[in-house]
C-alpha cells in the first residue's frame, strides 16, 4: 500500500483526478481525517473537506504508472 498526500482545489481538478483513477484497476481510497471515500467516486470526493490536503491510499505496491499521471495533484 502507498499513501500519497494530494490537493484537489477546484471541481475541474476533481473531475480530472477521477478520470485518471478510473483508468486503473487498483483499489484506491481518499482519506481526510477519519473520513474515507472511494477515490474513483466523484460524489464521495466532494463530500470531503477539500480545503486541506487529503491522503490517497493505493492498495498496490507497483503503481508507478498511476503516480506519474497524478503528479500534478501531489503536495
């Protein structure tokens, strides 16, 4: 499992993030404090407090291809 801090500030960034996440078969969650949502769910992401960085948890060890595409969101 890999944990990466990310920042999603605008609705357009959330849309882009979800589109990238859905291209991969990895299981992923987003964690903001004690709240956890599916990283592939746009509605779930909007239920989080996006004013602060959130943590992306990818349940795979070899996910470098995904992380490369998500570089613009990494804090």
